[in-house]
């Protein structure tokens, strides 16, 4: 319970839709341009990382992943060359 109270204010630094449950956080967004979506997620992850450093919490990058959902026949932009990187670590 104390951890939930402690981590609850991480939501104040996140500007896109998100779900926070105990120590799990999911951020998500949508759009037509995969490159733009990745830029938004990168920015939000940076904000979350800053909050974590300020509050002495560590993100487990080995368990951090991102995924792209799309309509079955719409494969435009799926082969986007951009990556999400935080602290020099490429997110799977």
C-alpha cells in the first residue's frame, strides 16, 4: 500500500494515456505515423525516467518492451527504423 501511494504521483509527469497498477506502468498512444508515435513514447519514457531518478526508483529495462498494434491489412510504417532508447539501452 505504501509503495502505491509513493508511486502514484508518477502519473503527473505522463501526458499520454496510461495504466498504473502496483509497480506496473503501461503508456500508450495511437496515430497514423509510426515514427511520430515512437517519438511521443520516447519523450514520455524520458519523463518517467527523470521521475524515477528523482525519486530513487529504478526501471527494469530487461522487462520493458514496446509493441505496435495495427489492422491486419495495414502494414504501413511497421518497418520503422526508429528505436526507443533510454540511458543508452534499446527497448525491445
